[in-house]
C-alpha cells in the first residue's frame, strides 16, 4: 500500500502530460524487452517445435506409407510364393513324368559306359555277321557344345575295316542300326574285298 | 488509456471506494484503543487492536483543544459574488493572526440571522493541519486513512438527519475534562457553537478547593465517578452526603449562570424567541439528575440527557455520545456524499483501478500481459508441441522398429521366394530342356532312315533288274553305286523304279557302254533322305 501511496504522490506531483508520458513509458519498455529479448527466444522455440513436428509427421507419414507398401509387398510375395508352390508342385509332377520319359529314351542320352559296352560288342557283331575284322577305331567327340540347333552334341565315331560278303556287311550295319541307341552310318566304302565302315553313335548331354 | 480504464471500471461496476456505509467505526479521539462499530445499525465495541474489515468506514472527531472557532459577517449581497472560502481564509489569517507558515483547514457554515438583515454570519471552524496530523498519526499508521474526521459542534446535526430528534431550537451542552461545548441548532440547522474553557476538571477544582468540604483522596477520577453515578440527583445521596450535593449544586448553578448568559446572548444574536430544548451530557456519560436540575433552573426550557444511542445500542454499550454522533455523521456523509463537514487529513484512497498508481500498475500489467500473450502462447504451444513431438518420436521409433521388422521379414521372404523361383526356373528349364531333348532325340532317332534298309531295298531292285555293283560307297547322305548291266535299259529301268516306286532322289552320270566288257556302266547317286 505504501508503494501505491508513493506512486499516487508521484503522479499527483506531475502535470497531466507528464502523467501520460509516464503511463506510456512502461508500455515502451515492456514492448522493447519482450519483443527484443523474449519474443526471439519463444519464436525460435515455437518455430523449432513446429518444424520438428512437421518433420516428424512427414517422417511418420512416409514411414507409414513404406510400411503399407511393405505389408502389400509381403502379401504379394506371400501370394507369389503360394502360386510358385503350386507351380513347383506342377513342375515336380512334370519332372516325374519327364524323368519317366527320359528313362524311356535313356539310351539316347550320353553314357560313356554304354558306349564302351557297344564298342566292346563290335567284334561280336562282326563275328555274328560272318565278317572278318581287320581294323577297329573309335574317336570320341565330347567337347562339342550343346546349342539349340544341335542338342545331340556328343558322339563316338567308330571306324571298321571288315572283310566278307557285302550282304553280311549290310547285316552288320543293320545290327548297329537296329539298336535302340542313336546310331548313324556315316560312311561306307567297299572295293569288293575290304569294306570300310564308319558309324556314329550319338548321345545327348543333359 | 486512463479514461478507458475508468470507463471500464464503471461498466463493470467496480466501486470507486471500497466501503460499506452500513459499517462505521468511530475511534475515540482520547483513547485510540476504544473503537465503536456500527454494523447493521447495532453498536458494537471493539478494541483498537482487533481487526476491522476493510470496508468499514473509519471515523473519529477532533478533540476540542485543537478547534479554533471564528465568526465573521459577510454582507449578504457579496455572498454570491465572492469566493467565500478565500474571503474567510484571508480574514481569519488577519484577525486571528494565524501562523502563515502553517496550513489550516477551514470549514464554515453561512448562517442567516433574522437579527441582521444586511449580513450573513459565517461560523468558521479552523484546525491546524500539522497538529491533527500528528495527533491522529497512530490511526493513519494503522488504518492508512480516516474516512471521516468530525467536529464535535457539527456532529449534532446527525440527530435531525437520522430523525432521532424533530428539529426545534435546541442547545446541546457537552462537558469534557477541560471544555464545555455549547452548540445551538435552530430547526435542525447549525447556528453556533461556543467552547467554554471550563470543563469538568474546572468543576472538580472548584469542588475540591473552593468549597467548605474536604474529601480524602478526592481525585478527578473520583469526581467523575461521583458525577456520573450520583450527579445532581439528591436521591442518590445519603444524608451525610447532602453537603456534597449542595456544594455540587452551587458549582453547577454558577456554571449554568454562565451558560444561561450565553443562551441569552445567542437568543438575541439569532433573534430566537425561545430555546425549546437543552440536552446535556459529558464525555464520561450522562449526569444523573442534571435534566431535572436544569429544568428547575431554566424554567420553561425542556432539559434532557444528551443520549441518542438507545435505538442503536440494545446491548447498552458505554459509548460517549460524540462517538455515536460521529458514527451517524459519517454514515450520513457517505450515504449522501456530504463531505463539507469532513476535516479528514488523510482520505481513504480510491479502489485500485481508480487510483493513479493502480491505473499505472494496471497499464503496466496489461501491457506486460498483452505483450507476453503471444510469446506465452508460443512458449506453451511449443511445450505442448514438444510433448506431442516426444510422442511422435516414440511413434516414429515404433514405426521404424515395425518397418525394420517387416523389412527383415520381407527380405527373408523375398530371399526364399527368389530361391524358390530360381529352383522353379531351374526345374522348368530342366524340364523344358529334357522335353526338348526327348523331342529332338525322338525325332532324330525315329527320323533316321536306316542305311542298311536302303541298301537292301536298292539291292532288291538291282537283282530284279539284273544290275551288278562294282563298288558301293556311302558318305554325306549319298549312296553311290558303281554299277553295270548287260543292257542299258536295265540301268534306266532300275533308276526309274527307284524314283517311281521308292520315291528316292537319284542322280546318275549317265549310262556308258564299256568297250572292254561290252557291259553298260553307270554311277548312280541316291540321296538318303531322313524323315
């Protein structure tokens, strides 16, 4: 109360104009202090908080979009896996069928052991055909690359020189060609005495 | 801004002064500890130290020793032409030789007397401000202000204002220790007061020293006690005390002789035909029997005790009548906004918003609030957003965790899917490859036309056409026959049959007759065609 009394006394000692100025003075001072010292601090706080808020919201929205996409991707991939599993199952069934089919044509598949067996049987074929074997050679072509145009890329070339009736030579040829294996007579030459026979045995590389 | 605040104060009915006219406290000017409070028209007594509510009007009255009474005449025709106050002040300073370095408070009443048609009488009461300021300092220190500071002579007007008395020509006699106050009112209007320098102490001195009786330990207090308990009522005295009563009666008779002289003088001065009533009391209470005594003495004038608080004092609290009248005067002054008789040296300040200091502080606070409004909003909003941001950060952290978890899950699934897809593709490729191989092999195997079959077939046609081969060769899918026959037609027929019947592609070098053997020879080329 004493402060109020002192203030009252102070104002009473002033003229009206001076009073108005005195009343205006704190407004100026407060305005100055607030807007030069306090406002920049709170404004920075406010803007920083808002900026951070926007950034966080943006990040959250972006993350939510990513999560949604990721969830969709997981759903898609799960769906794809389900389809793939069905496809794999079908492929497995097809593979079984293919393997069965392959088993049926296994003699057309490259098998060196089998070729060796054929090679071993040649003297017997010659003998059974009443021919005399003069010479027997074989060359293996195992480095040929398989291409779409040439799937049956491997072969064993057998060269024979036999003496005997041509009719028996034909019989010998037939005994080769009658085999299940993929056999082709590559060349034949006879001069009445010696018969030159070149046989290709093919095998496909899986 | 100041006007605006004042206007707003009025709009919102903010009282200019925070008092309640129904609550008045009168502080005994001779003992500041004695405080009488009128609340809801009931008098209560409170000690000085007890708390009095802020809305109670604080009042007291000026002791007679600080009062200077002064009287002057002002021509009636000048009253409305001059500044009466200035005129009185100037005249009083001159006539009373007042100290010009001191400040005096002047209160006056202009009285029109039938005895003087040309002039008006100004009854002036003067108080030296510094004296009463100092005297009432304990009150102003405790309460900060005195709402009403009355003058004893003016206080009696309240009995007419409150209709305790009907207006007549009345004289109020009030004894204090040192003075006797005689106040004249005519029809409710103050006419004059006279302060006699003879008070109760003077009577005591006379009784003690001038009378024939001697009383042991007869102090002033004993005298006051005697006066207020037995007074002038013979019935209260024992036989042996009769002499005391007689002495007292003589002293009062002498006093009243003086007073009656004053009455006569006043009657003449104001051309009053008669005085109707006299009211008598002391600062210590009424004097028993004084009214009868005065009645006997004054004859036709009705005398009575100066005691007007009966209606307001159901609890019979001992209150001096000037304190009571001061309460009534204060109440009237604030109810009717009549401040002409108020000598206060320190008025109650207006309420906060009506004070300059209050307005200044209000403007400062409002400026502070207004200027801080936006920064405060920013601050608190920042705090709120900061809190939300923390929650958002937690949410983002959770989302990141969820995202990472889902991403791991997705990558794991993708890896498995790719692996499975690769395996499926491999299987598919393998199956396709196997299918292609099977188809190719099947086609190659079944499409191959056996050479032995071709040779047998050709041999049959050779035999039928009597064709003989010199040599046979096969290469590059061409079966070359070096043949001979006895007749050329055999050869041509043979070729024809191969083409016509077996649909073979046959080329020939032509048929030539061999001069040595007389056979026809030819080289036949049969192109072996696979299916």
